[in-house]
């Protein structure tokens, strides 16, 4: 039987200290996605090209230290490619930068969050529309999630369905069409990775007036958010069955 091929579209790399301890972005997704999937990583900032979107059974787009609003060539090319993937009906899950890139690709607006950085373990609230969504329909009404971002989706793409929000971020999760999702939170982060981010970013956070120790004290596991990677895996596998 043919393997179910899922592309991890890598859009950046993490801090060197974190990479040395935990691996890089793609490693965290590989750990969270189903082992039955045949996973391929393409590093688009370094020129790797993912080919025709229809060659893949599913696509996951990672986070990045880059900013979507900078509109770097590689990022704009990836956005155009994602729009083709959505048109082709390939299941897509964009995370953090990937969430923002997907929104930008489909006509939304991305920029710096007017309230500043959102980081740490936060509560995401599922909206009523999530109950009818094939990826979010069994998520709890409220769940913990790991977050670290300065930019946000300021305006959703036309016809997008809003699925989740937090107190400081109105667009935590959305769907476009039948099978393209963006999530601002990080289902691939463990609580240890979240804590490491806060520690590495502590000088920046201090300058921004955030209480680093309180943020560290609030870090907690987020199993419901992490379960989205398995849910997405199952959805892709079911489509190929």
C-alpha cells in the first residue's frame, strides 16, 4: 500500500541553545505526528523546493523567527505555493508563522500585534464553530497552549471560519475551505521547550515589561493543544484510506 506522504515545510530554525537541547522545529513536529506517515522536510528559506502541492497528501508549515510582513522572497514564494495547495484540496496545518503565512497567502492581513508579544502557557477558547470542524470538533471549550509570537493575523482571509481565540489574541485558530487550518499556538512545543524559550528571551521580555518569573511559573503541559498533531495525522490518513 502506498505511503501517506506529508511535507513539513520548514520556514526557519530555532535558537542555537534550544536546538542543542531539543532539536529543531521539524524534530518537534516529527515527534508529534503519527509514525504511519512518511514525512519529508523541505527547508524553504535555504532554497529547497517542495514541487507540485498535489504530490503531497498533507502539509504542515512550521514556525519561524522571520516576520511575514517583511515579505522576503522565499516567504512570498511559499505563500503562493500554499495558495495552490489549498486550491488543490491538500490538507494544510500552518503553525505560528505558518498560520500567519497561510492567512497572508489567502488574502488576510498579518502584522505586529497591537498589544505586543504573547508568550507562555495561555488558555485558548474554542468557539462554537469548532464543534462542526473536522479537526477541532473534539477539542475542549478551553485548553492550555504554548505561545510565543510578536506578529498576528490582524484580519482573517475572506470566508475563513474562526475556531479559537485567547484573551489577547482574537485569531488563535481558523479554517479556510474544507481542510486548511492555521493555529497561532504551538502544538509541537512541550512545556520544557516553552520554558526554554522564556529563558532565552528573558532579556527581551524584561525590556518589554513582561514578568519573566511569573511567565515561567505559569508554564504547564498542554496535552490538548499537542493532540492537534495526532488529529491532523488521523485526518490525512483517513482521507488516503
